[in-house]
């Protein structure tokens, strides 16, 4: 999965939260000083090229853009990339690192195992 820059992720968060919209509607969601419409247009086109957004034309020069990829799909893909790149495709190594770095406790792991067992 392709990754997003911080600015691209900020734009995608607006689309994930608000759905389909014009560039000017997107611009209105930013705090002052607002990014220029041309800047946003360029970034939206990059997001289209990366496969995160698509559009439909309302008129020959008026487009509405919408997310093609959900936030959850992006999260899963990004997590997968991290696991592949830094942990040799081993989710067990990820969990081990979290325990070692005290980011997750043994009690948390037990609770997680209980939740998984209840689902099956």
C-alpha cells in the first residue's frame, strides 16, 4: 500500500469524516491561514494518482471528490507495511516488542486472548 504524507493524511481525514466534497468545501475545513485552492487541488490529484480518492464531474469544470479507500483499510495496510518492513512479517514479533517495551502488559494480553476466544 502506498503511504501518505502528513498533509495528504490530513486531507484524507477530512474526506473520511465528511465524505464527498468539492475542493472549496475541503478548503473551508482548514484553520486559518487556509491552504490555497491550487495547493489543495494538486494534493487531491496526487491522492487520486495514489488510489485514495476518485471524482465525478458535475459539470465539465466542477468535480466532487470522494474516498475510494476507507480509513480502516488504510490502517490495516499501513500496519501491514510496518510489520513487513520492521518485523519480518511477524505479528508475533510486534507483540513481543510491545511487551518488551512495556507498551502492553501481560494482563492486557490475557484479556485480548479471552476476547479472541469468546469470538470463536
